[in-house]
C-alpha cells in the first residue's frame, strides 16, 4: 500500500508539473488583447504598451516571495523606463482594491539604500485576467513581453534577478524584439 501511495504521489506531482509547463507552451502568444483595471477603476489595455518591453508581474500583498521581488522590480523600472520598459504589477488579492490600494500607498521598499514606494503601475487581477495569461499555478508569476506584444518568458516563482536583467537588456537593445521564446520555473533554472 505504501508503494502505491508513493507512486500515486509521484504521478500527481508529474501531472502538476506538466500542467504548469503546458500553460506556457506558447509563450510567444500575443498579449495585446488583455485588458486590466487600474487602482482607480480605469481600464488598461496591454495594446497601449506595444513598442515597449513589459514585465507583467502577478503578485499579492500577502505573498512573502512577492515582497522579496518588489525592490528588484522597482529597480528595473528605475533603470530601464527611459529605454522603453515598464513593469505592470497585477495584484491577485481576493479583496481587490480594498487590500491593494492601502498597501501600495503605505509600503516602502529598500532600493539602493533608500526607502521608496512602488514606482510602476499596479493593476487588479482576477480569474479572467489569470485565464488570459494561461492560468497561474502560484505567486509570484512573471511574464516578459517584447516590443511586438509577444510573450517571451514566463517565470513561475521568484525571478532570477540577473537572468531577467539580461533578458530585458537583450529585448531593449534589439528594437526588433527577436528574443527566442522561453519559459522557466523558479529561480536559476
């Protein structure tokens, strides 16, 4: 019976891993059809970011790894915004604006020795947005989109800061946005 339980657990684990991988099997899918809502309730269409490199970061106020990433995302926004890059933070809190708006207004993060606020747009997510991005199996999840609106990388879990910085640099340096589509699961893999 113990062997059966172990085999069943291994099979379930493989199914979960394959399901997570299959959600990103077409990372170059167009992202422009996605419409999100900002903290004021206004619609934001990813089409308006065509021509920019965009990092869509799914996060939540209660997510500890998400809070680890936020200073890195702030630094990316500071460093690359002038070159045609933006981070879009998509908050997946069930409480929506009531939880997210106060968090964004009050929280400060250490970046280069200074306490700073989130400096990139924060949008509200939900099941419809999650489906438009091929589902989420955990937070944080980040999707890197090239200048043509193609999804070129999906990271499930904490981003690998250096690897993602290299990918952003590559996409910003190449106006044609011809990076090869890729997906990774977790840092350093």
